[in-house]
């Protein structure tokens, strides 16, 4: 069973985990029905009205070498779960989950330090489950409900956590290679021309996702770029 701490309202489940990491047990899951200050990547806001699923894991892994891949593992767990419930979801590297060019899940991971040393990871996800209308969130977005899939947030969370923790130990031991094949199957951008943004602004063709989960992109001058983080625009 998962150790889930439930709130009706928080400013942000990630912020809660960051502020309480010292007292939260490893693998605790913090959920909120709504967030008043939901946060996204690159200092963006994450609209968090009732109906969405908002949760953050407090992870205290013994090894930190593959930490950066855990957001990708979460996107894989979310994507597999949503597809098991009938969505046709795919991963937009590194860790967004989309259906038909509309965002259905975003993931934010934040390292928590204690005395200057890594102590825990707040790994948070916002999944659009029961919202009826997402026209005001500032980007094309969709929920399971809007796709005609009526499923409870509890069932979605339960499934995500089961898939995530099944993969978690494998990745902590073997790295991204443990999930690379599964990840690539849900990544439909291989061979596509894309533009990257958010820190690494380059255009090119996606050649691969390498054994470390990095994007391998070839620009118009045939120069290869290995990109650690950013986003496909
Ligand atoms: C993104 O796509 O920019 C990431 C969005 C992450 C949102 C989730 S909702 C639960 C957790 N708490 C937050 O404040 N953010 C994450």
C-alpha cells in the first residue's frame, strides 16, 4: 500500500514536500484536491482547479546518479496508466504527456538539500482527470473527462504509483536503459523536425533518445546536439 497524505487545499504539493521533507518518510505521496499556487517547469504557473489530480512524491533514494531520469519514469508511468484507461497518450520529451497535441500531464521535480547535500526529491505531477473545461489554462490542454473517459482520480493515482514504483528500483540500479525501450515506444517524435526551447534553443531532426535519456538532435549543418533538458516547442 502507498503512504498517501491527503489535503483539500495546499499552495503546492511540491512546496509542501520541500518544506516537510525532513519529517516525511521516503516514498510518501502528498495530494491536494486543489492548489492555490501550483507551479510548473521554468517558473510557470500550473492551474490547479478542482477535478485535476495533483500529487508529489517525497523520494529519498540511496543513489543519486540517475535522479534526473525519474521525471521521465514518471511520465512513462502516467502515459502507460492513461493508455490503460483508453487515452491515446504519448510522451513529449522529456516529461510532458500529451493527447492529440494537447497537454494532459506535466511533471515538476525539485531536489531538496540539507546542509548543502542532496536529501530528497520532490517529484510532482499534475494530471488532467476530471476537469470539464481547460480553455483558460493558456495552452492546449485536455482531461480524461473531456476525452469521454470517466475514471476517479484515486484510481488514476493508484495505477500511476504502481507502475512508477515497479520501474523506480530498476532505474535507480540500471539507469534509463531499464525503461528506454518502453519510453521510445510512447515517444512519436523520432525522425521529426523540431525546435527546442527553454534554455537550449536549436532546430533539427530528432535522431535518438540515448541510453541516458538525453535527446540527440541533428541540426541543419549536421551538427549533433545532445540535450539534457529543455522542451520541444
Ligand atoms: C509543467 O508541465 O510545467 C509541470 C507541471 C507540474 C504540476 C504539478 S501539480 C502537483 C505538483 N505541485 C506543483 O506545484 N506542481 C506539480
